[in-house]
C-alpha cells in the first residue's frame, strides 16, 4: 500500500470540504453574483448574496444584484435575510471618493405577510404619512464652492459663492479678491486664473445646481494681486495688533492702497455680462455679513455699519439686479450670527434711533414698507448664517472631549426646540428656524427663509457627521427654503457620507423623499428620526440617527397610514472608511424592528404595498 504524505492528506481533506460546501450551496442557497466594472477608481468588487427561504423562493437568473463596499452589520435574526461576502478593493486614491452602486435584490414572489416577532424596544418611532405632510425644498442640500469633481458623487442641489473675500471680488479682472481680516488684508488670486465667477457659474449649470451668488455692495474691490493695507516697519503685510476695528480705530488705512471703487453701475454691467453670457443664477445675495464690514473690511470701511446703511445698500443693489435679471431671487441681509440678528455694530445708540427695535424685525419691516410704497418686492429670502456658538471652531489639541461631543448632539435642538436653553453666553432658547419664520409671518409675510452658511463643526468625525445628518433632517421638517453648507464635507469623511445619505444614498442619484411626514421619536435625545415620502415611487424614507456613542438601541417603528412590502432596503453609515453600507431587511406591513448600533445613521427605504 502506498501511503499519502501529510500535505496530500490535508489537501484532499480541504478539497472534499469545498465540494461538500458547494453541493450545499447549490442545493439550498441560489447565489447571486455581481461584478462592478468600469468603476471610476478602476476597481472591481464581487459580492455574493443569498436569498433565504423567508424571502419567498429562489432568485431568477439575471435578477438584480447588490454591488456594495461595506462591512456586514448585526441585525435581529428575523431581519437578517441577506448575507454578503466582501472582496475588499485596493486602497483608493485620496483625491476621489468611492462611488457606491447598489441595485435592490428583489424576490421572485411577494412574501406572505407574517406577524412581527416579540421585540423589546428601547425607542419607538411613530410614523404617520397623513400628519405634518408638506414638501421638502430640494434646495436645503447646498454646498459652498465645492470642487467640481465631487459634485456627481455627493450630488448636492446648490452651490454658493460666498465668504468674506466675495465682498471684494473684482469681476472685471475675473480673479482678484482681498482676503480682508481673514488674512492680513492682502489682495490675491488664490491661484486661480481667468474669469473665475464665470467658470463657477458654468460648472454649476452643468450639474443643474441652484447658484447663490454674492454681489459686492461694500463699494470697494481688489485692484491687483499683491497689495496690502497694513505694513510693519520691515515692509511686511500684517494684521495690526491689538485688533483694530470700527470700535478700536488705532490705524486708518488708505482704501486706494488695495482697492478701487465699485458702484451700482459696475454691478449693473456685471449682471448684463451674466445675462448676455447665459449664465444662470437662482439667488443674488447682497454682500456678505455687512454688519461686520467695520471689522472684516476695516481697511476700506473703518466705520461701524448701521441699520440704515445695511438697508440702503440692500435696496440700491437689489434693485439693480432685478432691473437686469428680474427672475433672480434677491436675498439678505446675510447676517452672521446671534448678536447681529438683533443689534448693529454701531451699538445701542444706533438701535435707539430706530425705536429700540431688534434689527431683523426692523429690516423685514423696511422691506415690507418699500414694497407697499413702490409695488416692488426686493427681498425674496431672509438670508442668515447659523453656526452654533463655540462648536464650529476647530479643537486645537486634537480629539474633542466626550462632553463637547455630547453638547454638539444637544445643540442641534437649537434649530427647533423652544425648551432647549443654549449652553453658551446666549443662555436662552434659540429655536432659530421657527423663531425666524414667526418674525417673517409678523413683519413681512411671503418672504422665504434660508441659511446660506451653516456648520456644526467636526464633520471629519462621526460625532460631527451625526449632527450634520440631524440638521438636514430638521431643515426638511421645518420647511426651510434653502441651506448651503459651509463649505463642503471633505470626500471620504464621515460628514461626506452623512450628507450623501440624503442626496445619493445608493450611488444612483437617489435621495431622501421629497414630502416630509410625521416621525416622532419616543426619545429624540437618543435617536433622531426624520421621515419623507417619494411621490414618484410611493416609497417611504426614514432616517434614524443613534446619538449614543456606546449603546445600541432597539428601535420599533410603528407605521400609520402606510403598509410596507416586506422587501425593504437599509442604507447606513457607521464611521467605516468603506463608505455607505447596504442590507435588505424584512418589514411586517405596519411594523419595522431593528437594532441601531452606536453612533450610526440608518436610511430605510420602505416600498409601499400595492
């Protein structure tokens, strides 16, 4: 007898095991194999998925398949009807985000409805398709000066041209700005050439983005690419210290050192150039944070801005824009922050000259009076910036402490909750969206509300991504007209994927539903919930956000006035660098049960039962 060597025995045993496994798979688990080719990164991924018997039978040849780049996640046994094997691609170039392509796996027969299994819920979500139903403005998913190459994947709906330097943009030169107090009051090109605004508008038009363009109304624009307003004894450009501003005018600069005059006629000619070049604009903003001109642009505007100056500049320049481009929506006053919603930089004396009325209500009254006197509406959108106090600033020593992260989660309530007292010097309820809408209703009905800059900070962390996702859900719920993120979440960052869960969750351009409906969490401090319908498909979209960094949540979703098919889809982000994940899951007509892992965002897509 010839004996087998030890290595041969092991090889034979392994082959036998593989043959037995293949037989079992062939007999009981019809395999769906998909290959993603021609991906932008040149990578190919293979995912093998199996439909279990609970999904209603075998899959047909050529049936739709799931192409994913995810880790599997733990779901209750009753819901885990899909398993996937992941072949991890090579490391991707850092300059381009991965593109997730997912096609729903569909069973060949409609499953028979079954009762939901016993489930102990930590949080219950009540969803009602007939309550609080209203359209969600598609314009709330905007960004600011995002590079063109990320637009197809992130799929925002708008682009904003703003920031402090936009107040000093020289449109005739095409690529000249002044950095103002942001950087030593120096002129420059930022390394850009040609007619930069024209390029921005053309690129935005290519992607059908709603453009918000800042119109300089300050009265001065950069004259060259090198001059600065303040030089030290060595001739170097610098920001004088202690800080100089309209309340501390230690040094007065000659504005002609860096700048040339810009007049309403210059803006008229710019608008004519835009019209003649067929460059689309949706919104024209009357400058940027004019209440801060005496600080940000102190070198050319050493006086503190008053109520009247902001009003007069707005009326003058918005009328010019409407004259040339009557279809453009003019927006303002583009106020920066909480203090200046109510005061001017000129202080209490200026406020006293206007009956001690808070600034934004006064501004709305002035716009309404102008329309009553002239018959022309010049303020289409009340445009403000919103940054939660002390949270947007970067943490200098690296990782944020846990309490600061918990504070960021709580601070999203400042967008809507009149019972939440701001935890900074503000020390009162902010509830900025309903508060501003109430002011509009009282002082200038018909005006829309927009946030042209907003950011909760730390979007390179999962904590910041959760705040971003919660804010976008709140914007839709509270009927905000537009929102432009400042500036944009970096590709491949947690904030990027949180944003993308609303705008391109499946890599095919599909986003969150367009009709907001009621979704009430029994514990919104632990789990945020936002729901919407897609009128075209009938699908119900539900965004769930676990704000707890350490504890998973058992979530029971009660569906009112909606019957879901059993073949639902779950898209999620959990902080993984591999991007958005996908899992099919089973529903029970009017109930969904799932485990929501710590610090995770779920986007559920529930098809309506016919």
